[in-house]
C-alpha cells in the first residue's frame, strides 16, 4: 500500500486505521485461503514505528496454528526499508456457509 497524503493524520504520519485495514485485509486473505468460509473471531495490533508519507507498506500473513475450526495468524506490516512498523494477530473461525469461491 502506498501511503498517500490523504492517509496522514494530524501528526503527519500514517493514520493507524489504515495500518489496521491493510493488516486485516491480509488476515482475511490468509484465513480464507483454504476456500472455506472463515471470519474473524478477534484480533489485536501493535503499532511499533510511525509511518511517513510517500512510504510503501507490505503486509505478510503467517499461519501460526490450526485447531479444529479455529486458526491464528500473525501479520507483519513492513515499510519500504523492510522495518516492521506493526504486528497484527488475528484469530479466525470457520463458518458453516460453504466455500468462498464456488467449486
């Protein structure tokens, strides 16, 4: 995600809500990657470093555990230099509504 001027808050750093949205989107992709309808059951985020305008952010999800219908993922958000700027942990739950993409 490219950090545009409209993404900056009153401190001229990237608004935390946008960091959260990026991490949450990576979480959604990861927990639905088995093509089983899955939703968030809870999450938390730690903001580690401020993000400046004109930076580029990347979110990478890693599955930590799979237990029955529950999974836990860690999502690392990094800046252009590869510095970790936020860590997000999400817990997902499979729902009984079929697949994400019809098979």
